[in-house]
C-alpha cells in the first residue's frame, strides 16, 4: 500500500497495490452528517457507502484495534541516522494508548 493522498481535511485517497489500480476515496459531508466511502476501479467509481457520523466510532474502533495489533516496527538503534519517530510510530503509539484505555 502506498501512502494516502490527502487532498483536503474532507477528502483523502487510499491506493491499493493491485493491478488494475483500485482506490478508496473517503469524503466528509458535514451538512449531511455522513462520511462517504467510494470504491474506484481504474477511473470509474464502482460503489459508494454513506457511513453516518454516529457509526464512525465503530469503524474507528476496528482501525485502532488493527493498528495496535500490527507488528512492532523495527527498533531504532542508537547508530541510526535519525531518532525522530515516524508518523507511523506516533499513530501506533496513540492507537495502543486508546486501546489500553478502553480495554
């Protein structure tokens, strides 16, 4: 999987590594209180799902649980060129803390 392409605070694309190209677009529509998930196959939208904002916590719970259960990143050694945590390190640490608080 490649990094997500954040077009704005309300729109992000996630690309799948499979061929032909597949993408997931996530858009926020506050006026309708939904988040729309759109599945794209090459340049064609093949499906959409309108997730009510009220149901977003259940989706977030699954994603946080998946992050917390993922393998540990390779530890940074003292001789590594950078000791600054990556974005992945920060997200994973946050996810683990959330799961521990809710467990």
